[in-house]
């Protein structure tokens, strides 16, 4: 019924209500898979372990491809599996063309890619271009060559301030806490130059003004494209280029939330002199041309913590990236008016540049949304949760997470699922602090617990050691005992389970072409301050965030709901913290 124009519905009293002005028209580029795909993030060390060492690996991913195919995803994004000392769980790359032995071999990757393609799923791999590992051959050569050498020009080496160079070159802070500079020691044993690392000390930033750096990464792109990968997720896509002169800056930057100035306000449009510089766009225009050399419609995905949305949209202009994660949506509070605002603004910003909007609720860097939504301030974003912190209401968090996910999957555009969210997994909020491995935990002096709680190995089988993650029962981080109820085999085939809800949502999404669909806000179905109600093609999506039930319009046939609905006198009501998809007839 809804073809991208206003919709007329009968309300419970026989009157009519019409949509507001159309927000987003249907896409006429359905052949470009990335515009409407559902993409599943695999964090390899925590997905499935085939070797038995307790760390997930590529053969483990291959062994679970049928799960992902049955779930109905279109593509898989693999977090880094490159050779690395694992100082930051693989986001410190020592060799961009080699598989780390922890995860397998290049032959294992080739098999994974082939079998995924056989099942109709594409593969996106992570690329980490802002920095390398300190064990990368380039950085080791730079340390050995000394100040003024061509080898050091590939990185951000600088002389220190102070009488003897004892002070960092500027006042920048690391994202992981502490100064963003580390001083080297010369072969003579004397203190030497400083190098920049916006993350951990073992992750030196590259100098993207250097032509060798640009040429190297274009070659890395071709290395993986030649093997058949379907795209790249670009880590810290708003990084790489720094402001000339590396000026002091008195703000701070955090993952997902972006920049904070001295007054504590956010969303200033530019995240300081180390991020979101105009020069990054020249890099992506060059990369876009590299991908265009290959058939199969390859894609670039930006992880860019950029505000406002109009500035983020610059990354997905027609000659640059194809998608950009929508962290504004992820971080929006559990409030109907706020969600309507961010959805409208997101679609408008991306429509202005002809790009799809890419929705996401959780990933490997943020507390799982099944836990965030169970906090006293729903969807607030603590930097990890542990002993002594506010503990989420697990039942309430899951109820809201199911509703939020169904709302997200009903939106037009592309959507990302983080491994385990299809099981309703909460954060591990009672992890022993002595077991934490996130460098942020150490660099902040144990003030931020970091991201380990969302990276705990998945539960596959309720009754087995390690919940079937590994043939030996080993897991690199311990799983909560309560996760037995979330295991795949405890939910598969169980009506109403979170897994079956996700599976049915992806099926209906495909059937009704919601990813390439339209969006029009619907007035008159519930209070717009308490409910998020929109029409996408023939489907009405209602999410009730208020205290009172929302009655569905007469003639709307329920397709799928995140929780139990109430039927009274022949009318269907949506309770608090429940979402429903209904067919318009």
C-alpha cells in the first residue's frame, strides 16, 4: 500500500489519520547490495574456536556459516585476523597480508571466503590504516634508522618540547587514556624523539602525507580484492590526516561519542586537529577508484565518529565510501521523540549525497544494547560495566533490546548485527577485573573497564563446557553461568526466542524489501512523544516506549512482534517496550 506516498489508516474510532510528509523515498538502486544489506559482525577470537586453544579462529567461523545462512544475513564483516602481537586484540597490525597463526592460515581464509560465497553471503574484512603495530617492519626500521631518516617519515616522529626535549610535542591525549606520545630511546641509550599514537603505545600513527603510505595501502586493498573479498570496513576512518603543525587542543575524544570541548559539549562538527580533517577524503576518493577496477560491486564502510550527521555524510559521497556507521542512532537515548529526530536527520543527511543510511545498535567497542537499555538511564554508554558499577536490569534490557532491534531492522537502508545480539546476549558485567585485557583498562589507571565485557566468547550449546565455543571447553574470557539460557541450541526452533525473532525479522525484511524501502512517520497511532511509528512500503512499524498500550489501526495484520501483544474486543494493543510489524491492508 505504501509506495513512498502518504498512507491512510483507520484509527480505533473509525476516523482516519495520515502520515506526515514523506521522509525517505524507496531506493531505485536495489542492485547495489550494500544499500540494503544486513551485515553480521564476526569478532573472530570470540565467535567459534575450532583448534581448542580457547581463542576463536577462521576455521571456527567456517564451521558456523550455516548458522549465519539460516539466520538470513547478506554479508559478514570480519574483525582483524592479520598477524599481530594482539596488544589491542588485532587492531595493532604487524603484517596486513598475513593471517595471524592464532586465527589460522591464508588457506583457511580462502576456504571461509569460498564457502561463504557458496551460501550467498559476502565477506567484508577490517582494514586498520590509522596506525600499525610497533612490531610492523616499517616501525622497527624507523626505530633503527634514527631521527631524520626516510624510515621515520612514514610515522609521526617529532622532537619533544622543553630544554632537553623531555616534554611531549603537544598536549594530545590517547583515546585509551594517558598522553598520545611515547618517547624513544636512541641506540646510545639517550632519550630520543617522540612518536604519536592516538591509541595504545604499541599502535604508532602513520604519516598519511607520505606517498609510500598511500601506495602501500592501495596495494593492500588489491591484495585482498584479488582474493575475492567484497569490501572493507575502515577502522578510525576519520583519522589518518592530522592538522598541519599538530597544534595543542584542550578537548578530548572518546570512541563512539566523539569529541568533547573544554566545556564538555559534544558534536562540534570537527573532532579536534587529529580527526576529521578534510584530507581524509582524498584518500577515500583514491580507494574508491581502486575498488572500481574490480567487478562484483565492492564496498567501503566507514567507522567514523563524526558529528553532526551532515559532516558524516561527506564520507559517503558518490566518489568516496559506500556506507558509514550511524553512531548517532546507536547513542540516542530510549526516547521516542529523540529517536524520531535522529532517524529523520540521518535519512536526510544521507539522501542529500545519494547514500544509504547504515543502522547499528552494538559492536565490539560498546556495551551490548541488551545491557545499555536496562540501565537506570536507558542507553547511556558507560565505558564497560564491572563489579561495583550499576548493574543493568537484565529482563528489562532484553525486552527493550528486542524492541529496538525490530525497530532498527524495519528502517530503510543497511543494518549491522553484532555477533550474539541475535541471541539477546547481555554484557558480561561481573567479569573479574584481573582477567581484563583491553588496553584502555590499564591506560586509564583502572578507571574505565573497557570493552572486554562485550567480547566474551559466544554460547552455542547450553550443556557443554564453554557452552560449545571450543571442543576443549576453553575460552579466552570466562562466560557467565547465566548464558546457558542464551545458547543457540536453547533458542533454535523455540517460538518467541530472540534468535527466532531475528530470523523471522530478516525473512520478512527480505520479503517486503524494507531495506530498499521508504519511510513516512505516522501520526495518530499512539502518542508521538511515547511511540515511534512509521510506514515502510506495506509495513507499519510501531515501537511503544511509553507507559500506555498503543492500539494498532484497524485493518493492520500483525507480521511479527518483539513481545506478547494484547487482544481485547478484537483490537490489538502493543504494550510498553514492545515493537511490532504489521501489514497495511
